[in-house]
C-alpha cells in the first residue's frame, strides 16, 4: 500500500508540473516553452558561494548565443550564417591559448567554391586591408628557445620568406629576408630587389647547371675571317685583354653572362685551334723546305767531292 501511494504521488507531481506556468515559462506535454519579450534564459551554477549567472540567449531568429560570463565578453554565437566565437576556441584542449587552438590532431581545409572564381583564402582586418605576416614558431624544449619563420606579403613589393633567429619569448625576433618574389616574377635570394628572374647575392653550388645558349661554330665557316696574330698582339698590348672578351673592370662592374662568356671562350678556343692548324701547316712546309735544302746540300757536296778528285788526278 505504501509503495502504491509513493508511485501515485510521483505521477501527480509530474502532472502538476506539466500544467504550471511560471511568468512566461510553461511546462506541458513533455516540453518547455519560455515566452518573454526581453527575457533571457539563464542557467545558474553555484561554485563556492560564487553566484555568477551563466546564460544561453536567443536574441534574434535563427541565432543562439552561449555566454561564458555575465557580460557577454566571451562566448559562442551560432546563427544561420555560421559560428562566431568571441573568446578562444579550443579543439582537443579545454584551455586554448589563442583564438583557435588545435591540439593532438591535424588541420584539413577543403574548399569547393561553385561561383565564377576559384577557391580562395581571404585575410583581412576591420581597419581595411590586411597585413599578412604569418609567423611560425618552433619550440625547443631542450634549450627553451623559439625559432621563428615568417611569410610576409609586402603588397606591391611582392612576397618574402623571413627568418627571425632564436629568442626565449615570442615577438622578440628581428626578421631578415632570405627569399623574395617580386611582383614582376623576379626571385631574389639574399637581396630584397631582384633585377633578374633569379638574383642571388652570394655563392651557388650545384652538381650540374644546364645553360641554353648559341655556340661559336661560326668560327669554322669558310668565310670566317681569322684575325692576324700581329693585330691580336697589338690589341692585347693596348687593352690588356683578348678581342671580344669583356675587360676585368666591366666584369667586376656588371657581372658575367655565363651563356655569352661560354660562347666567347669557345670562340677563342676554336680560333686558337685554327691558329694551331695554320702554324702546323707552316711548320710542315718549313720542314719540307729544310729537307729539300738538305738533299740539295748533299748533292752539292757529292758533286764538289767528285770535282776535287778530278782536279787532283789531273795534277
């Protein structure tokens, strides 16, 4: 009998609650309805005598705001247009350190824009125009240092990759440009103002470099006029460098065009080959003449010997 009475009282309490109306709030038919022109839905939490209101508010249609405090400074806003976080959002962490803090996971961004433009990532700020200085820090737990790298979009001046050295604190790095892409497509390494498609202020080491350039095979053409060595000697004495080859002062001031210099050096090698061939021909001709003179000398000596013999016999 006592058990039946308890069950009856519980059922009666449920029926009573479902029929109650608390100043705009009605509980009926297993649902809760809150009706108020200016009211909030407040959820109160008690912690060590600290009575701070925690709210969930629906200010307009299709919008829900979850507040983390009584002043709406930090919270989450969910609407038909997206998700807005006034404070810091943590994924995989309950105490985020930045506006978006992802821990122990990967980040995947997939874009499928169906409009007339390609998918894009737009960075802007409320003051108009964005200053894109995306900095990446590597934390070394051993020596407690931050290693900084920054991708810097300089607007009309192009794009650069910068390094900031090592520091104990974030924001204390002095960045220098190590790689620059100008708006005209020129790339600079070690220089902020590249004047060529690849402008390097320093040394380059490579296992192989292939340069597309014309050759100097025109030297072997039948109508090529090989300079007289006497004229070449006079040119060298006056200018202190070979004909067609830039002077040392010009190369120090303007640099060296590897393709052009390679062609000029090949031209000089081919000209030197032709000079050598000509000299070899002349040496061969001289050798023939000397052999002819030697043969003639031998004949003359033989004839002279015979003549001397005849004279001696006649006496």
